[in-house]
C-alpha cells in the first residue's frame, strides 16, 4: 500500500494548476460535486487507508500514521477517534486479523 502525500496544500495547488484552475476554484468545484472540501476528503481517504492497514497488517500505529500521510501516531489516534469513535488499537483488536 503506497503512501498518501502529507502536504495537502501543495498537492491541491499542483492539482489545480494541472486542471487550469485556481486553488480556490478547484476547492469550490470539488465541494459542489462531492459535498465536502478537498481537505476533509483527503483526511477521510487517509483514515480509510489506516483502517484497512489496521485490519490487514500488524504494522505499528506510528508506521501506519506515516504511511497514510499523517504526522504522528498521536495525530492518527485523535483523528481516528473523531472519525470512528474508537482508537486505532481498539479497532484493530475488534477487526484485525486473528
């Protein structure tokens, strides 16, 4: 499983440039089409990737955080709990491989 880029603003700027739009226009169109901001969408993708890694690997939470583009295990834990209502460790115990 590949890494997700950690620096969203630069990635958004590059994507907007490739689309021939300003970053603001891209963000507005993105939100109109998908009902969420690019930043929230990217965070959800990162958390979903972390969820899959927790289910399918025994990688440490710190490694998973880095691989999905979050800055630390603390950041992953905080965002994971806000997203799914549980910690990465508890999620792994419930849904991980035996």
